[in-house]
C-alpha cells in the first residue's frame, strides 16, 4: 500500500482562491505536526496559515515530502509549478499529489525522480495488491462512516473519532479511502479507483487484523443511495466488516450531489439498508450515531436540528465540527 | 465499446478436457449461425460438435474472427498456440480472447496484428468511455438477471429470454457483462473489470435509450449477498434501471461460491433487497420470476422444487434449460 513520508512541505502553487487549496487545508488541520510550512508561488491567493518556507528552509527543518495540495482548473499539474517541483526533487524531497494526472506522466519529473532516487506518489491511484474480498472474520474493532450522500462529512467524522479516542489514550487508527484522507494518514487506498471486483478486497487489506481493543476508523465513500457510486459504498461496507457505523448527513441538501433529479433518502432508510447490508460480513454491525454537517445551517437552528434527529432515531446526533465526537465515542460498543 | 466481427472460427487449442472449452461451447450453443467450425490442435480433448476446419477453410467459408474459447492452466495464452494464432492473422482473421492475459502483451502477436492490420480483442478488458452513472430515466424496457450467488445461470437465463422474445418476433437484445457473454453478443463490457467509480455508468452505456417496445436482457453478475463481489452487483443493478428482474438460483448449493463459511441468502431476502435497491433508479423495478439451475438435482426432484419455490414466492419458477423461458416472458410487464 502506498506510503508518504512525513513531515510535509505544503505546496499551494498559484492557487486561484482559498477553495483551490482545500486539500492542503484539510491536511494541515488534521496533521499540524506533519505540516512544517507552506510554499506559495507568485499570485497565490490561498493561505493555510502555515509559515512560508522556501524549499531549502523546509528541507533544513526536516521536511521529507512536498505535498501538492492544490487543485487548478482541470485538475492537472501546471507548467508553472514544474520548476519548483524539480527543485524539490533536487533538494531531496519526495513529491505526493492528489491530482488527476500522474506526476510520473510528466517526463521531466519522472526522469528527475529516477536520477535523484526520490519517490513520486499519486494518491488517487491505488497501489495495492489486488485481492478478492473473503469476508473472513478479522480481529480488532472497526467503525465505518456512511452517508445519505457524497461529501457530507465522512472523512471529517472518522478523523474526529480517531482524535477523540487517542485523546483518551485508546488505540485508534484512521484508515483513508480518498485522496485527502490518504495525505492525512500518510497511507491508504483510493477505493473508488480500484478495479470493481476488488473493492471489498482492497478494504480488507486497508483494515487488517488488529488488537482486540484497537479501533480502525474507516473513511466511507459515496452512499448506498447514490445512483453513480453505490457500488463503491457497498464493497466498502462489506470489506470494512464494521462493528459500528456512523451515518453522516448534510441536513440542507435538496438532492443527491451531482444528480439534480434524485431525492435524498430518509435517515431511517439509510440506517436500515446500511445495517442490513453490513451484517453480511459482521452480524453485529449497527449504526451507533449520526454526524451532521451543519455548516450550511443558521447557527440558531443547529441544536434543534440535532435534537429532532436524535429524537427520531434514538441515536446520539452531533456535528463533529461544532461539538466534537465525544458522544459518538461513548456510544461505541465494547 | 468493443466489437467482435462474426462469423467465428472457434479455437479449442490443446484443451485438456471438455470443461476447458466451456466458453467456446457456450458461444456455439447460443450463436450457432456465427460459429462456422472448430480448430483443434494435436492432443485436444474437447469437441464442441462443429466441423473441424483449417484456417484456410474457415476463411474461405467467410469466418472473420478466430475466437480463443479455451482456458488452459493459469488462464494464459499457450506458447503452443502461437504459430496458429500468427497464421490466423496472416490469413486475415481478427482474434478475440476471453483469457486473463492480453493478446497484445505477446510481442509477436502485437507486431503481426499491426503488420496485417488485424484486430486483437481481449473481452475481459473493458473498452468503454469512462462515464459516471447518472440514473436519468431512459426509454425502452430492461430486464436484469440477479442471483442468490455467482455462477447460477444469469447469462443463460438472459439469453433464453432473448431467444424466446425473438421467437415471438418481439424486439430484444442480450446485453453482455462477462467474457463468454461478450463473445456471444459480439460486444459488451466486462463490468467487474471497470474502475469502481464507473460500474453504474458503464452499465448505462451498455443498455442505452431504445424503442418503447424493445427489451434489453442484461446479464447480471455476482450477488448483492456475495461478500467479494456485491459492489459490482449493486452498480449493475443501479445502472441497469431495470423494469424487471429475474432471480437465478442453484438449489443444491450449500455455501456462497468461493466462500465456504458463507451461507446463501433466502430467496425472499434476495428478492426484497434487489427490488429495494433497484427502485433507486427505476421505481417500477420488481422480480417477475425465478430461474433455477437444476443441473445438480436428480430429475425426479426438479418439478417439486420448482413448485415449492413457486408456491413460496408466488412467482413463475422454471429451469430455463429444461423448460425454456416462455413463462418468464409471459410475466414481463407491458
């Protein structure tokens, strides 16, 4: 499985705005100890609040990997960045990228990486032995975040639970299945880019046998109710063999992301179908709480919304960003 | 989408036994008009009942494609076959193969194909534009075969329904999703080999808009209850946007194929989950009949088994091999 060596120098390039540096921002938020500084080119409109460092300064501070945490139009590697990326290789950095096109597809980068013996890591492309899922019971405890839709807080919630468990000195590991998550974890597998037959198998490899009191917090993807991506969500659910699910939901969304004609499922439907399918590989699988992304709600509606859903479902309902994840951790089964 | 040009010369190589030529046998069974003859090398232990033809004889008879319809140990292309395959290219044949390794990975074959301007078609490898599924309603009627498990008659049943509809002069097209099916259809997409994000999208492309009175009979794969492959089955179910499902079942199976510890789901569970998930993209989706593969049952138990399941489910229950598919066709919605 691919591995990125921390600490990182976060490369923001010539980002057109703050949103273009969303990936870098997520990494800096969750792995502040790994992010030694940011490197911005002329015209960069983003700032993730780290010290501005040159390549040499970052290298002297101990950074091992330059992380391309920025998306530009088209999701490709900009010509404008090339000089900096080559200089980073020369200075001894690996480079990791979450972009669509591969670092190694640029001949100049591929040649320089080989000449300098450095690693180019494209986190969107799975680097994992293809194995068919087996469903054989594994040791350790596993939680998977699932959703009513895409992009409603599944990565954030899994990370918040990892942080809370670790703050209680309990054994916990975030398991990443998407590009930002992989940069945060330093390893993982982009499950939506695996060959279809191997979705469950890749997830089994991502969260293998572990100590009886260790929790894997597996980042979910998509939704069983998303007409584009439910196959990924299903394979991930079976491969996760989860004891606990946390259902993530964005309460203001009016239709499924990217599908204007498609309604969101109800929370009850979503709990029921995920539990039912999850029990194929773990008979104890159940939803233990609801994590709302209330960033689009007016502040004065947040508490009422949480209370209403908590009342309807009988499950602890929080916004992990506003409230932390302590109540989800309390709800974990022994 | 990949296209294989009929008619075919069926290449059986040095098949160790009849089972090794299972793919060729399936093609010859369902497309007798396309299969002009068989080509067997010294020591071949299989016979699919076609006339033995040399390459030149087959070419003169009008054959366009040599179909490698044989599996040898390891599923690879045998050195022993190479001379014949090269001669076929020289004679003007395309070559199509359902094996794991690609024809074009053999340099000698790749070079000769280029030199002769012939096509090498590896049906296991999808050749389809990657598009994300949309779930947008499509015109035409679609039926998908689903299963309690893998390998329980999903391709056979879809083909039997196509044949019955066509015998009634109704518009019907078999849509292939696996390697034997693709050789039978002359086109298709091996959905289990698509990148996970695109399972539903590839299925949408496989069965696009069509006439209101036209039925697509889509070959199912795996099972929503198979811990290895359910992601594929789910994406296929959503992408198919099926009006009708036929549930395929092998009544003597004691565990899920390849997973000795995993029980089969009940037929009722399987109907319920498939309908529920299928309705995400087609609210009319329902199971209209059961197709049993009774090849492992003693003859005198077949009728009782069909009757029992028909009584339990209230759905027409047949073995398409023994009884034909007329009763399934009668059960199709208008």
